[in-house]
C-alpha cells in the first residue's frame, strides 16, 4: 500500500473540529448543544454585503486578479488609513481567508526547518500552517496568572537562533482574548529590528476591543516597515466566515512580490466573495458599536458566571470573543468528549474546545478549555450552568 507523507502524518487535527462527530451523534440522540467551541459569530452579516452579491450583474463568473481586484484593494487601503495605517493598494494581496494569507507569509519568509517564535497559547491552526510549510514553532509561554500578557522580552531573546526568521502574534488574541498594548508592540519592534527578524501580526479581531482599550497595529510603528506583515480577514469583522476572504499586508516590497507568486500559483481569490467584502467596507460604525456593546455584555456575563464555579480559573479578555478557562480536570479532551457522549441537563449539553491544541509545548493546556462567547447572554448562562453541573458529576 502506498504510504502517507511524513508531513501528512504530522499534520495536527483541529482541536476545534475533531469533536464534531461526537456532537453530531449527540444531536441524533436528541440532545440540544450549546456550541462554545468555534468562533462562528451569530451576529448578522451586514446587509450591504449580501445585497451587493444579489445585485451583481455578472454574465461570466471569471477569475479576478491574483492579488485581488484593484477596486477592493484601493478601498481596503482607505480602510487602513482610517486606522492610522498608511499604505497603498500595492501593499495588499487578497487571499482566500486569513488562513491562506498566513500560508503565503510562511512561504515567503521562511524555508524548511526555519523557526518562528509564537507566544502560546495560540490559534491552533498555526501548528498546521507550520507543519504544512516545514517550519518549526518555538513557543514562548504566556500564563493565565498574568492574563496571558506578553512574556518578558528576555524570554524571546533566549529562544532566538540563526534559524529564527520571525515572531508571530495574534492581536487581539485567539484563544486568549488578550490585547497587546502599544508598549508591548514597541518591545517586539525593538527585538525584531535588533535581530533582523520579521514581525507577523494576525489582526483579524482589530475592531473588537473593550473597556476603553484601543488596538495598536504593528504597521503604526514607524521604522518597522521592512519587518512587518499583517494578516487580516473579513470573517469575524463582518460575520462573513463563509466568504473566505482575507489579505496579506506589508510595505516590504520583496515580501509582496514573493507572496504574489504564491497567489498566482493558486490563480485568484473568490470573485463573488470579493464583491461582498468590498461592499462590507461601507458598513457604518453604528454596526460595530452595537456589536461591541453586545460582546462586552456577553463577556461580562460569561466571566461572572465562570467565576462562581469552584476550582475554575479564567482570564478576562480585552478583545476578540474568546477566553481560556482552567478547569479542575486532568484532561480536557476527555472531558469535552464526555460532555457530548455521556452528559446532559434536561436534554442539553455543551461543546467546548480543549485548549491543549492551542499549545505546541507537550503537556501544556491539558486542564484548560477555550470558550467562544458567540451565543446570546441567556444561552451563555445556561451553558455555564451545564458546565458547573458537569464538573460535579465528572469529578465523581
């Protein structure tokens, strides 16, 4: 029998999606599931985006340019200007979701066996992207006790080797909800300039910041133009996960020229989805004001309810719509599966994401889960109550 590649064997399963078969079986058995496991917002997509697709007079659904349509990239540049990021449409390559933008970034600046330093826990698919690219993740650990703040710069410096090519952050963070301050970004800027590295920032949750905090992009930091690559996406910003449109942004012309070759190899990003994404840029600020108000209320509800459970430790997010909770269990993978297979409260249960998959250090995060607060407040209260009752039974 022909053998599977080593890369294929090493490719990790998604900690978010691997429990889907158990959830599907639970539904077949008549259970109601509160899905806390995946960042699929229940917020409605802006009407302006959906209407643009309905009204498009397309006779032939043709390829777009490999770097994305020029009008969309020009409007994206205007969007960034509003966020104090000065660039042109030539600094942007439209991708099939933020995921492809990350793959373009990895392929453009790193070779096989090169290293990238990432504060963990981190978005689980970074493990997959690094495996697909033959790149080694070197984790620097952030702690729930510190609310997952940026680890000391000394911790980064100790990990830098001749193979280190980049530092990657997610800001605000998935799965932690941590928002890096301007001072923390400036510390990273100093280290990448000192060691001549790239700083890659996944900024797809830029709009979602709370408690008066504001997002500070790596591209707002002057003197860092040759070092920075931003990953962005419409998925969470406009509740358009299914559009699969993102982008790679950099003022480093060599990075853009190289990423364009990867973009040409996959031909083009989706045409209809670009029409929707371009129209979404007309979304009024009131939409985001309402969404942020809703997420703040959901976050506060979730954190308040979790803090009532004995033995549970939780970090308070400053952005995005995720939090990490530490549970009084030894193995959250086993616990998450048990919730779907063997537990219910009046026919209801919950689906959570075991946090071990958000680390690359073996053994880390085994007693943690990631919760996405993308449900209405009433559902979150019910879900946390189910968690509370489940922990009582599971411990026994």
